[in-house]
C-alpha cells in the first residue's frame, strides 16, 4: 500500500512538473543558410545576450525556457545588421522572415505580440498618411516653405495620433504590451497624469519591471515639472570644453534641446527650430543642444548639415548620458524651455507650438 501511495505522489509531482509553462521559440529565415541567432533583452538600456541557437539550413530552435510574464526581447543574427523586437511569452512562438531585414519578420504564437502589433498598425495610419509623407519629402528636398506649411497641418495629425495612443492604453489595461506603450508615452505626461494611468492598470502589470521603473521615474519627472528649476548638468562642448547648464542660463528664454544625429524625427524637426532661433535669437531666445550621439564625427556633421548655429554639448554616451535619467528622457526629440532664472516654463514643444510659446513669453 505504501508503495502505491508513493507511486501516486510521484505521478502527481511528475504531472505538475510537466505542466509548467514554457516557451518554445523557433523559426525559419531566408538570407542565411547556417549561422547563429541570438535572443537578447535590453537591461538598463544595454542589450544583453540571453541565449543563442544554431541556424541550420535557415531553420533555428532555441532550448525551451520560461519567463515570469510576457516581456520585450530581441532577435539578431550574427553578422547581420538590425534586430526584431517581439514579446516573448510561455507559448509556442514561430518566427519567419529574412535575415537581412529581420525587423520585418513575422511573429506568430504570442498573444501579447499580436496586441502590440495591433497598436503599431493603428499608429501606422498616421505615419503613412499622405500629409506626413509629403512633409518628409519636402524636408528631404530642402523645400523649407512647403515643409513649414505642412508642419502646421501635421500638428493636428500628431494630436490625433497621441489621442489614439492614449485611448489604446485605456482600452487595454490588462495587456502586457501596455506597460511598453505607456513607457513610450510617459515623457509627454506630468507625474500626476502618469500616476492616474498607472492606477487604471490591472494589478498583475504592477509587478513588471517596466512599471516598477516608471514608478521610480515619477520622482524624476516631478523634478523636471513645469515650475521647477532645471537640474544642472555638465558636459563637453564641440571643442572639448566643460559646460555647465547653470553657466548658460541667463537668456530671457533658453531651450534645452535633446536630439541626436541618428534620430530621424529630430532631424526633421531641426529646420523648424532653426527658423525660430533665427527669428527670436536677437530678442533673447537661445538654445543649448544636448546630443545623445556616441560618435563625435556624426554629431559634428549633423550640426553643420542642419545649420544648428547655437551652443552644443554631449558626453557621447548615447542613452547612458547622465542627462537622460536626470530629465526622464524616454524618446527624442525632447526639449525644456527655461526662463532667465532657469525655471522650466514649458516642455516638449514642436512645430508651431514652439514658435507660439516663445513669441508669447517674449511679448511678441
């Protein structure tokens, strides 16, 4: 009888072990016969390799594993550029695509990934609009007047896109994709607004690392809220000289402009900033460009190409720049408008909103 009891207990334990959820990540890629594919995760803004698998005749399969909850991971092929962002969860996940354009690979089997794709597809109706494409073309061709006129129309489109994004967050309070989406949007929010959105999320999401980090950043956001003195920082200018923010504060208005040579939206916005600078500099408006570049050569070339004639600083640390965390920068372009005392009076102004606010505050 004892043996039968022991056997029954062992059977239950084995069944329990067998039922533990796990992921089975595999796929088929063209553009590569044999090689290595890496599973990676961004930790503290640095990409860390989690696992690797051999690609044989274009087919790969990772050793089965488990994650605590669906989260963002990346796939990259050794010797190829680019990667594929996706949500890894405990399910059978199949990836198909071309190793030379892994970004466009298709991911099947992840419910969370499907939800995130639905969000991206919703936004693409704005990104792929004729108006937006016309603006990009005019900017690329140097037709400044056309680009400026189109940028005014784009402001309404941007507002519609932002509203649609926030509605998606509101409608998906239990999706594991929502923390990632909310993190993308958080730089546009004040601490109170962000707290309201966090309070509406399903309790299970509050245990994710993304939400925990956002809760920590609320404190930082409060430090750079409108009405607060802008935190001081020190970086080198283009000549290698140390510059403190506190040393350049004093103009009637100073715009701290976070950007980078590799940032497409930043380069698209630069002509608008140049025009505002030209029109208001002699009336007390100045700019301090803060670059998130890692290459000084690229940084310097972009300054020259875009005719950015104001002061520039960078520590060339990419997203590890000290000011990124200090100012809770989640995406660029981002900016903060300071008065003569260094107090933040506005932030994240683009297009006509920047011109209107500068004109208003300078009494024009």
